[in-house]
């Protein structure tokens, strides 16, 4: 991942801290989540590209699901190092290529540079040119391949969050901490008001978000640049690129106007070969 803006949040630092608590439990849950989102699509003997690899957890999940070739890249050198460390610990014999690279500089030279599965979870809305980044990512999808992508849902408070993230990401960690603590407490109060157990929610958070609660709060508050999209915008854009929707998850409108964040909608698109031939 890279940004087309001068300033960006230090995502790699947050992923590096999260990676220090990764265990077989987190890996198993990542495998389960990847299996869920690509339901019906086997990764056996498939090639897999992880755009914006973060901690490397999703690349590792693809390896565990049988991918024969895995490539990953990220603009953040800390994320690249973290991915290398994680894969060397849990998949040291796997054929993996990990690079420090921008999505805007990434170009498939030929069909051999394209992948059966292109995966980018919660990344391309942080580039400063989301639609341009999505278009670039789609270029890596093989003729009969799929792209798996998660993008922030659009909410009435997106403008507010864009300003908040710009400010938070510029603050020293000493000032970020109390803001994160306050937001986390308010978030859990909201969970309680919905009739849910906040302690259980925090304990099981990683099973449906891929990151633990605290580090995800940091990621949300600091995630700058920031863009979002509606389900219709995503489907119309991919249709224009010659893709069709295979599945979509968590695309319902944001509750409470996005006061506590908006979450990511998840999509799987495949190349529409019939349309491309016409």
C-alpha cells in the first residue's frame, strides 16, 4: 500500500505490536475468516496476492489453505518486516515473495504476474486515491480469478472521521493513548446498551475482526488517509472494470450514523469473462 498524500498513519507500527501477541489461536481464526469470505472458492494450488499485507496473517492463512504461490507487498517497511518475521516463524518453507512496494507502482508485466486470488482487506481506502488503487489492484486478477476486498462503509459522519484521523495520526503516542482509551470505553458502553456483554465482546473480538480490540481501536482512530464507499458504488465500479459480484458481506447501512465507526464491507468479485468477450 502507498498513499498519494504527504501524511499517513504509521500502520506498520500498530501491526508490529499486534504481531507480538499472535499465536496459533489468531492464525486459526484468520484461516477460518479467509475460508468464510472466499466461501466456495478453493485456494488449493492457487496463486494468492496480498496487497497491504500488514502483519502477514492473511498471507499465512492463504498458505494454510493450500495456496501454491503467495506474494505480498506493503508500502510500510515495518509491515514488510513484520510479515517476513511471521512467515519465517510459521511457514519458513513456503514459496512466498514479500516486497516493500506501492500499489500505484505495481504493474503486472504479463499474465504470469497475475493471480488467481487478489486479496486486500481494509487497505485501499487508506491510499488517498481509493478508486485509483482499486483499479490498480484489479489489474493483478487473472482471467479466471477473483478479487477479495474490504472497504469502509460510507456513513453520514465520514467527514468528521476524516478530520479526526488526520489529527490523531499526527499526535505523539503519549496523547494518542488517552484518546484511544476514552473512545474504547465509550465504544464498550455502546455495546452494553445493545444488551451485549462488553467483556465477552472484547475476548471474542479477534474472531470476527482479525485483530484484537485495542489495536483495532488504534487502527480506526488513526487510519489516515480515509475514504469509504457504498455497496452500489463498489458494484458499479467493478462492473465497469469487467467484474461481477460473487458475494458480499456486512453491507447493511451503518448504525448510529457511524458515531462509533463504520466497519468494513467485504466483497468478492470475479472477472466477467462473458461480458469481456462481447
